[in-house]
């Protein structure tokens, strides 16, 4: 009887999660149930599974609406019917085709019209839905004669009156109005809830024909979906035989290139993998990935293949990855095995500048009917919930900001705020809007609209209406086409080296850097600012603690830094065992046997599975559930709980102590969603080495490339500092020398116009283009004639020194600019055959302070260029100890003066602490620790220079200053405002710091691990 039910996937309309909807139907004695969310099929696959589990027949479809107007409801009789409904909505979403008032004649779908939109002529599978409140209209002749085509229509959108209020709040959020502005048409009716089946039959009891029609429709709809069969494009060549033949030929060609002619272990591994790939029917998946990479190579792009796909020697031979699985003993079975029924999963990175070209190729090559981005459901989060709900209650912006940024206990105690809390809590985990998955592409065998409607977000590539979890459930494995700035930096650095030095660096040759002695020396000393994945303060500290001077150790470090290992408390343990390999005991002989390479510490996903199976006695199936949980793909908490129960039961049977079993499972649990497979770490390590090689041998080109790719972990100022430390002469933007991006001329680095705060991108690009077309600018007057710019833009360029080539002071240029532009008309910018020079004025000599330039730079760039931040201090003191000396000051109390680079928020059981990163007057980096009690008395006060007092702790070769006291030191007043005291310290606020927040539980303390470590 329920032909029209909405879940919360009817965004900002329905209030029922799928499980709740099905449970309510079960409680009401409903035996068949239709899910018809508004303009979406997002929930149909999960809905079908939940219904089957509860013994309810699932019927699926869609409610088609334009705004508040319900056009019709479509119910799929078969899977083909879903495709028909989806194609109708896709045309509206992606091509702008309006929904027709009357649905097309579907072949495998039933259409139900509301009384408000009954067409003149009904097709064979067209019906009219009549609500309980509309039955009295059947006394009218015009409706009575249509009785044979009527069905019961009792929509469900809410659980009851309390949830109807929540529904109204959702509608107000959707329409961006306060509650009082909602009309009746904006909302569902109060009676749109689930009634017991018997009650509904009684309501329609006088009209048995309506009841019979409704039952007949429900019987006619059979959504039998095959969840097991892969839905990805099956063949690259058109058939299985052609695929394996082509794949084999490519693999053998790559084998010869990578390993030579006589490497027997490599040949045997290739043969073994090819047999498995063919048997599972995944040759097409490999070939499609190879095809994408082949196109990338033809365009001269650089890519990184990572993830578990790097476990495959076939992928290595095809050039999809650059990781030799034999070198690192990577198991192909971790990626693909005969028990796996879904396709493998390749993650491939491109530069952020080139990714869209790759995406366009995929859509063009495989057809828009078969390619789409995976979707994702963006949920209501803490800040958005309270801000959105508060808005519909009419709260002003100041109060909304307070609700969004302050903890709940700090909110005002009044009735409105209480209502905001009440409904805000109800909205937690509700989907708020659909968005595009960051990287997941689906390529289907059948038209993708057979499974879903498509939507067209602003990005310009269509998305499906479900997320990656549903995609995998129904048989899709996505191609992850990712982008990152690290590859952009490597790419651009190689181009700059070729342009500036005439040297072609083959950075794709991974043997170039991995064993290079100078690179390993930089690595061991943590001199890795700007390098992909290894530049953060935490990573640089780890590299120094490990004295990391080789590729295998870097591979381990890339995974150790992940929250999984740290959350288990084993990062510190790994550092100890690496430095003192003869001073620890293994937890158990299984750890020694299977994790000897990592000192008995679980570092990679594979390690966790090994221990779960060999120590805990879990089955391979349970190991796969753990794998999925660790990679963030598992959704079933009940399945994970079952694995946990099996683990403890098995450990008891194997005779392990309860204390040891609990500790081992605590470590396993910490990895959920926060760990890398070994191949992924290896891929990251290769890219880290590539960027490090460029930093070591071509530091200026590399740092300019990092600046132009908008950096990584730090702000631009830090990378400018690194360039200066590498020997660069840093120069402010110049209209005749600077590009839109930062440029390098010998050792002169001209900062790009894009870095100027307040200069429009369009204008910055226009300056460069005009200079390319018609040559350098001869003067300020010439510039004004050729560039359509106002006085504000000219002043900004003058203040940054962009006209210093004229030989005139900033003060003279400012006066000249005003004289030039006061009566300047746009038509005067037209080129003239004979250019009449502007009148020369005799101007008084106006002196400027050396520091005025520095404050101009701070205001316009965010940092000083013509001097150091230390030069702006009111004190001449520079500290008793420099960063380079700290390693020799263990346990000593020292005073230092330093410039704040970054700080990282870290939760602990004693409260919030911070780690700080600083540079001293020599430009060297060092780190500090700020514990909660110290922070209460001596908090951070923004960017700038601080006087620090603390005790040096040298931890495995890495010094940290534990702060006891600190004070931010004042800069000199801004000399540009000598006659305006109120403005003398305003620009100081432009000095920034990088702040990174951590949202996780505190790491365990050493005593909480409670297992033996040291040898007796």
C-alpha cells in the first residue's frame, strides 16, 4: 500500500534514515514497500538490501518534482525500468531539458500521477494516486469515471508531528528562509507518516478496486538486482581473448625493459599474475588503466601509481606504477587473488595542473554514457548544523558565528538556542547535499544511467547519485584519478632546469635518487622543506630520530607517521627498536617471524592482517573485513564486531594471555581508516626522493616550482626563505621582469604578480600578456597608457616597488600616478602614431625610511622581503643559543629568540598542547613543545618573533625545546604612520603563522601499553 516513501536522501525534505523507514514498515505489518525519493535514486540499493534482510519486498522508483510541484511518481517494474527513470532525470540535470508535464511512455516502469497533474490520456502503465484526504472527491463524476485507474497514495516523509517540525526546518534551510516564511506548499502534510497496514486498508475499504490496483502494481514491480557481477567495463579490445593477448604482450615488453632478458624470478612472477588476472577476467581493467597512462605519457605528463596496485609486477611492467614489488617483497595477493570478486583498485596521481586533461580524455575515450564521477553525501556537520538551524530561527549573524565556533556548553541558555540544539542533534549524520568524490571515476560496461541518474556539478563532469561504498556494493570499482601539488612542483622544476641550465633531468628514472648519497644525507638531517610528504615538522622530526638514510627506512617512515601507528603507541616503540635493535623483546614469536623487518611492529595494513591471521587465528575472510576497515571502505560495524569476537575466542583457544590479546587487538583497532599498505608507502617514498633529488641538486629551480604550485605544508613565506637559504636573491615583483608566477633569472628570484594581495588575477595576467605582445614598459606613463588600471592598482604596484626600473622613488611615482590618472580617459589608451609625452613636473625630494619598504611588503605580500623579520624588532638581542647548537644542549635551560613558522594542535589527556616550528636569526629551523599548563600562562599570540625560555630534550638525535615561558616581542611601529598612532601597529597583524588542528583521540602513554619491551 505504500507506493511513495521518502528517506532522508530526499535532501532537505525527508527525515527518515533507510533503516528507520524499513523498521517502521515492519512494525506496521507492511509486506512490500516502495522507496521513491525526490529526484534521486541514491538510496535504492541500500534500501533493497535492508528490505530483503527484514523479509519485505522492495519496490524502487523516483518522485519527479520541479520545485514544490509534484509531476509524477515512477516505479520500476524491473532493473531496466530504473534506467528509464534515470535517463529522464539525467536529461533534466545534465542537458537542461525540462521535466515534461506528462511522463514518456516507459516500457518497464509504472507512472503514478497526483490529482493535481492528471493527463488527458492515460497510458497502459499510467495510474492516478489518490490520498486518504482526497477520497471524498470521488463523488464527483469526473473522478468517479477514473476509479479503475486509481491507486492508494499515502506518502511517507516523517515519523510524526515532532519530525514534521524537523521537516519544516529542513525545508526552511533548503529555501533559505526563516520558519515563519514557509508556506503550506513548501512542506509535506502533517499526515505523511507510516500507518499500520490494517488502518490504511480500512481507510480505502469502500474502494476495493483502488486497493486491488495498488496491490497489482506492487506485485508487478520486481527489483531483482545482481549485486555480485562486476559492472565495470569488461573488455578493452572487445573480448576476453583479445584482452589477455594484448596484456601479455605489453607485460613481456615491459618485463624486458624493467628487468632485462634473463631475470627468472621476475618472469615467473609476471606469468603467475597474468594467470590470475585472466582467470578473474580483469585484463580489461589493467588495459584501461594502461591506456590512460599511455595517453598521459604521450602528453609528457608525469604520474604516480600508488596504493595496493603497486603490489603488481604486471602494473610495474606496464608503467602504471614505478615500484618494483620484488625489491620490497610486495605480495600480489594483497592486491588481487582468486577469492576476490571485485576488480582491483588503482590510485594514480597527476599534477593538479594536468589532471583535468586526463579526465577529459577518459570521458572522450570511453563515452559520456559510460563514464561518471562517483558521488559523495556531504552530511550536516557541527558548524553547519547550528549555523543553518539558527538561521531559520532568525538569529543574527553574530549569534550564528558564536553557535558555529564555540562549544555547546558556551552557548547562550535561552529557548531559541535550546531549540537549535534540539533539532541540530536530530540532524546529525543527515545528508545535506550531494557532491563530487574527490577522485573516483566509474567506467561502466552498460550505460551508467542503467544504475543511476547523473547530476552536473559546477566542475563540469557528471556524477552518479551514490557514494563509493554503494558503488562497490553494486559491483563498481572506481579508478582513482587524483591530483596533487607535489607532482606539479617536480614537473615545473624539471622544466625550469631545462630552461635555465639546458639540463634535461630524467626524474622518472627512479634509480637516479634512491641510492644517492647527498640525498640520503639531507634525508637523515630532515632538510626536506618543500619535498612531497616529508616536509612537515612531525615527518622531519621522525626522519632525524630514525637517522633515515635509505629507501627502505623511508618507506617505513611514510607509514609510521600515519595516525594508525601513532594511535597504537607504536611509533615511539619503532623509533626505540630502530635505534637499539638488540635491546627489545618481541611481543610473541609470531611477531618475530612475520614482522622481523619492522622490529615486530605493525606498520602496514599487511602487517595487521598477518598478525590477525597468524597470531589471532582469524580466517582470510575476517582478514579482508579488517583490510576494508583499515582502508576506510568497511561500513558494517556488526561485521567488525564479529571479527573482534572471533579474534578473542581464537586467541583463547591458542593459549594467548588475555592481557596480550587485548593489547594486540588494541593496536589492530587503532589502524582502522588510518594506515597505508606497504606499496602505497613505497610509492610515496619514490616521489619524496624525486623531489628531494631536485631540492639537493637544483634548489633554486625546485623552490621556485614549489612557490608556483602554492606550496605544500607551509605558507609561501617559508618557501621564499628556503630559496634565500639556498643562495637566491629574492626580489619584489617588477612589471618588466616578473611573470604571473614567480620566475628565476640566474640566481635572481622575482616574486610573481600572483602573490600580490589585492591585485586582481585578471589584471596580473593582463600585464604579462601585454608585455609579451608589445615589449617592456618604458615608464609609468607608458604602463598607464597600455594597461586598463585604476589609481588603486597603480599605487599597489608602486608600493611593492614594481616600477623601480624607472629610477624614481616611490614617493615621486605616487605623485606622478595621480597627475597622470586625474584626467585620464580610457580612449587615451589607444596606441597613437606619435605618442605625446606627459608633461614633466618638478617634484620635491621626498625621503622614505628603509623600513617603510618592509612594511609595504608585509601589507602586500604577507612577509618582508627587503629585510628579515628580526631586523624589525625593537630589541637587538638574538638569543643565547642558536638552533644548530641545540643537539649539544641536552637537559640545559636556554633562552632563544625565534620567528614562528608553524604550530600544531595536539590533544592529550591533560589538555591541549602545541608543537611549534621556528627559525632563528641564522635561518635554521628548530621545534618546541608547549604543554597545557605552560600554554595557560604563556599562550601563542599570532605570527611574529618570540623570546623563548625552555629546557632542551634531545630525543634520538632530535632536539626539542620544552617551553617554560615565552613572550611575543614587539616590532618597531610602522614608520609610514608616524602621524597616526592608531595605525602604527595595524599591519603587524599581517604577519602570519601556519596552524594545523588535530581532531583525534589522544595517543596512549607508554605505561598504558603495558607490555614488556626491554630485554632482561
